[in-house]
């Protein structure tokens, strides 16, 4: 046994939408980390409604990384890169195919590009 304390933290999208919810989540995670507890964060599917869901744990992990001021975020995934669009869907006529993004220098720019591609 590793004797490493671990805590499961369940978050819903609406919990992070309000300033008080965001601050509560931030305080909880900060305290867990201060105590040497590894938080395992998942979406709280039992209370999430389809209009207020993260949709995937990659999005949730990015939000939590910002929440705790992480300097790095490592994703364990079967996807080989971050893409400019969904690589498994044919692009609309006139649009270029999805291309891998090997390095993200500006997170805000990457998010804006992803939102544009999703629109």
C-alpha cells in the first residue's frame, strides 16, 4: 500500500459558473493539495443536466488546471494530439482537414480556435 491519501471530487458545470461555486471548488482543491491529498476530479453526472455538462473529462481537467493554477496539464488519452477540429469527422466543404497542434503557446488563442471550429 502506498499510504497516499486520495479524494474523489465531483464537479458539475453549473458549480463553476458562479463566482461562489468557483471559489468553493478552488478552496476545496487548494486545501486537499495543501494536506497532501491527491484529488481525483470527475464530472458529477448524477446532478448534471445535458445543458449544463462539461461533456468530457478533458474539458473538465483543463478547467480544474486553471482553477488550481497548475503549471502543466497531462492528459492520459488515446488521442495522439490536440487538433484544430475533430479528426474523425470529414470537414465541411471548403474547410481544411483537422491538423494536429503540437504545442499550445497561448491557451486563449487555442480555445478561440476550437470554439470557431465547433460553431
